[in-house]
C-alpha cells in the first residue's frame, strides 16, 4: 500500500477491509481475518466515523475472541468503549455500552482472570 492515501481512499478502504475481515471470519479463516480487521480499525480511526470505528473494533474483538487471544479482544472492546461518547445517539450509546460490557465480562470469565479489565 502507498505510504500516503487521500482521505477518500481511506474512507473506501475502511469498509472494504471490514467486510473482508467479516467474510474471512465467517469462513473460519481467522488468521487471515485479523490483518484486515486491524486495517479497518486503523482506517476508521483516521476518519470521523465513530459508529463505524466502534463496529470495526467490535469485529476485531470478535476475531481475537475466535483466536482465543483474550487480551487483544479485551483491548479492542475497551477501545470501542472509549469511543462510545463520540456518538450522538444516547439510545445507541446505552445499548452498545451494555453489549460491550457484557462481552468484556464474558472475556474475563473465559480467560480465567488472567488479566484485569
């Protein structure tokens, strides 16, 4: 990839990588899904689309859970929580916050408390 990309290119690359990661996850190709999920998060962090960034972090977290990388999964979901207040929709914020907090508790239980959230 080019070192420099126009904003329009990044805005196109973010959802493409997110969709690639989702398809690869669904196909069980988790190791291949991980880089695409990470790129999606990277690209969405460069544009002002907090809902999409949170969804991309959710996808990254889901990929990490499937790989049983509990620490990386918790980090992705915690990062998503950190962006919730950027969304201008209180109902969505509350729903997504509750969903992510439930996932974080599940991760902690699954990881047998090997890390603190």
